[in-house]
C-alpha cells in the first residue's frame, strides 16, 4: 500500500507475506458455491485479487499479511502484527515456524522496534499478534520493549479463560504472543471506546472473534478505519453475508460486516483491511442495491 495521510496522521504498511493463495472453498465457502457471482466478478477480481480458472468454484483468492504503521504527531503505533517467526502453529502450512522479512522490512521503513510506542491488535488470532514477541535465547520476549500493548478486554478475557481452562493446550498464540507481554507489564487491557493518542478509538465488532474490534482513526476532519478481519477479501464488500471459515460465529460476523459496510458506504472513510492485496486501502460505495470497494488507486 502506498503511504497515506489522513489528516495529520501518516499510515503505511510493513509486509510479511504477499498474495498468499487460499482456495475459496477453504476460506470463503459461500463464495465457492456462488459460481455465477464469481464469474460476473471475474473482470475485476483477476489477476490482482483472485485466480478463478475455468471453474470459479475451484478458484483461489489472494490474501496479504501486513501490519499498519500509524505515525501521529506524538506517537508511533502498530496495528496488527501478523504471524511472526518461529511460532509453533501445529503444522499449519501458512503459519507454522515461518522465517519472513517482516522485521527487516520494519527497519527498512526507518523504524526500529525501540521506537514503537503502542501496539494495537484488532483480535487475538495467530496472524494478528505474532510479532508481538520474538524468540531470543529460547524465550519469547516482547519485540517492542518500550511499547504499551493495547488489548480489548472482551477479547483478552475470552482468550485468557480459554487458555487457563485448556491448561495451555491448543492456545499457542496466547502463550507465545500475549502472555509474555502481560508478564513484562506492558499489556494495557481496555474497554470498548478506549482512545489512544486522541486519534484512535476501539469499537466493538464481534463475530469473527467474541471480542473483535475495529479501530477508528480521526484527524482534522478526515477519517479512516482499521477493520481487521471484519473483511478478508474485497468480494465480501458486495456480499457481506459471506463469512470466512475462520470466523468463530459466522452468523454474528455476517451481521457485523453488513453493519460495517452500510455504515461506511459513501462516507469518504478510508477503509484499511488486514488482508486485502495491494493497493489495499479504499472506500466503500453504494452499487446497484449492494456495495463495491473502490481501491485508492
């Protein structure tokens, strides 16, 4: 994504992985079943956002994994920290024990980990908290030693209770990417509506996870929103009823997504999803009784 200015706030991305192919059948099953819809969308989906092939039902969508870097007049803030290196993710082919250029890309963007003031995570799935920590001498330590890590209370408490009830089994992301930050005293657990720096505000958006939030950005009359996994792929703007297979409550996720799309349509708000391929950021506009996503380019 090209760097943006939203009022007095600068926004850019640090990329971990680009154009990761996932079959629609695997991650967006209702899209895979909608052959005519995908076929009609082929002209704008290909080649940037999907590869449909002869049968769209067997097609793949492309997802990016990136972190947003938010520079306000006072602070440097990261939104969602991707998958991370060296994490045991049970052999998951997209997430398990990665070695990526993310940290080098952060430095190439002119930012050392010590310069980060806040880390904010829209939710606690493994691909949004991974670089909260890194492996040093066999221990998980906070990647950003001077940062406060801001976690939404509902999400945090849900993950904590699940982790404790399971005695840690199956909750690797909490154990290696959340708990070490809590133990160093860097975690700040906040309620809905909490503001950071006067520019960023947490707003509940449950469904993908129980405590999922979007992060509203406002500066000098301009607005943006970091929507995390409320949207995984641009086809969902036109079809918010389609929930990703990763959504923990797919019915609630669809309702939240429809409200989100309708609320931001035709407002000029810059939408910044977690996984849309480049150019990533865009605006939602009404279109024929539904909506479309207009990328900023």
